[in-house]
C-alpha cells in the first residue's frame, strides 16, 4: 500500500522515515580500506548495535510507532531473543511502516522475479562478479539476496564484494522535498551500489507507487565524460546531506566535498521548472573532509533555534587568553563560505549573504514568520578547541523528532552545555526509554529537549542522526 510522502520543513513532527540498522558489512571494514570506504576508523559492530543504535530504534518507535514497542520492551530485550526484533531478515523483526528499514523494502522489491533478475545483473556488473556467481545469487530467496546486496556477504558467509557500510546514512540516498523525492548521485565509488539499490526501491516498491512521477534523478552534463578529473565542479554529484527543506517554498543546497556546483545548478533549475519551490539558496562550504556536507556544520532545532559551527559565524571562536588583535587575525584566516539565494522570478540577480548566521536568521524570520530573537547555539559553545572537536563528532548534525526535541551525541559536552544554557532540558537515551516505557514521559508533551544518545562507536563513523535518517513524512508547521 502506498504511503504519504511529504516533507516541508526540517522540524515539523516526524511521522515516517527510512533507516538502515548497522549490518555485518560494517564489521568488515579494515584499516587499509577504511578511507576508501569513507570511514576514518574501524568501529566495533556489536557495541554500535546493542549499546547505541538499538536506542535510536527504540526512541524512533516510541515517537513514531509506539504499538510496536510500548509494553513489550522487556520481552524484546530478553537475552534469549538474541536481538531478533532488530534484524530485518528475521521473522520477529519489528517491521514498522513508520520506521522503515531499507533492507526490508529491498527484500520486498526482490520478490518480483523480473526485478530480481535485473538487479542481480546490475550489481554483478558494477562489482565485477563472475557469471557463475550471478547464477548462484538468482537462487537466493529475496531476504537472503537483500542481505547479501547490503553486506556483501553470501549466505555461506563468504565476502562476494565490498560491503556498503555507509548505507546506515540513509539521508544521503535521497531527500524528500514537499511530495517529491530527489535521488542522489554519489561522488565516491564506495557508494555506487547504495544509489543503485535506492533507485530500485523507490521506483518499484508499492510504498512509493503513487509518487513514481515525483521521483527526480539528475542526469550527467553533456560532456562530463570527457572532462579531466580536476574539473570536478562540472560533474554532477549529489548526496542528501547537502539538501535541506527549510520551508515548503525554500530549499537549501550545499556545494561541498560531495555535492558539485553543477549539481546545485541542476537542482535549482529543476525545482523552478517543476514548480516545487520558488526559492533556492546555495551554500558553498570549503571542500574539506572536516565538513563533508552542510548538515555537518548546521541543522535546525526549532523555527527560531539553530545549531552551527562558529567558523562560519560573525562571531569568532573564543580562544583562551587571546587578545583582540589575535582574534581578528584568526577570523581573517578562516575558510570562507559563499551563500547565494536564487528566486524563481528573477534568477539572474541572486541575493548574497555575508555569513551563515545571517542566512539562518533570515530563514527563521522571512520564511517561518519568527518575530523575536533567533537563537544560534554553537558547536563546543564556540570555545577553542571544543568547537572543532565536537563538530568532528557531529555536534551540529541533529535530528528533530518534533520541533525543539532533537537527538544528539552524548560525547559533545560543551555543545550540550550551550543547549542547557539556552533553556533546553537534557536527558540521556536510557532514561528516556525507561520513562517512555513506564509512562512517566509522554512523547506528546515533551518539549525543548536534547536527547543524548550513546556514541562511543557510532560517532567514529562520522555521521550523526540527521545523516542516519531520511524523513518521508513530517507534519506541516502551523
């Protein structure tokens, strides 16, 4: 059955999203291949699963689909059940149509024999499999094949091709813009299979049947195949972490390490031609691994509250014992950000913003109708060296479950202090789950709260909860 798809803001009450829980492929990343597979370090799979990501799943279910978990937590977490509740290929999997697991959707798509044949051929072609391997894969059940496509491991536990450990970052496979879905074009080879699997899911799963004409793919530029590697800006590359829907009529597009200027131009023209939005702001950040996407340097918390990295603010990061001259020189050497806002009615004359802070305040006031002061909360409380340290572990990459209620990592202490100083309650995930199960905390009444998620291993994968979510449905802001 088709499900409604509509996202018109970053902070409207979240009702449906796509996720992917850490699979066995994540536990096969080796040091020599970590950077090729876009990881800075190798992570401990069981810790990520049991001590960290499982809390994410629980909280999402309590907020979006409580019938799947409320009153069942003791049974779900019983040792004899071996985490079967969280495994998409197990019969006891939670199988929510609100907290939707990508591997489960893929398995359902693969029940169609013709699609199964096509996708086996496509995957085997891009992964350089032998002809006999492709024949063997055709004999797999849909669930077995989905698991293999994601983890790279055969049902006999042999590694057939590289895992796709970045599949947990579902934000990057596509983005919901109003009632359209924009699919990605990954910049890195390690994510090619992710894009292929996502394409088959969105175009073939019944969940998106009513939106097949609203799925947007970006084509390559005419001569992109002839361009030298140095001219990356002319190639069309896009990841969802560089797209933000800040209102029904205003889209932010990042130009970054992963999303090219050519893609930003194509997206802008497509949005205007299809009448999806009337305003697109392009935010060009330095091409650095430190930043990666725009959602690693800022995200929205409420209509009038944002969290961001101080490097791109009008306020300098505060260095201890630094005098005025030193501070000014530090500001002068900071990397630049370029912000241009294009309007459908007059695209030849874009509006420029001097700082990211200026843009965010303008969005809150112009697009979202805020009349009071707009709060900017800084990574690491804008203090050196915590600002950069905590941005690296995703202090700016927060997911709003509803306006003012966000998921954050527990390791970013200075950023948490900054939230508390601005009137936000702070609660640890474990305490929240206990309260939700006992009924002492109500998702309907919780407000202005930062939920601290365990993050010793997850944060080392270089993505926060904004990265680990692809919202499909949010309530409109009233």
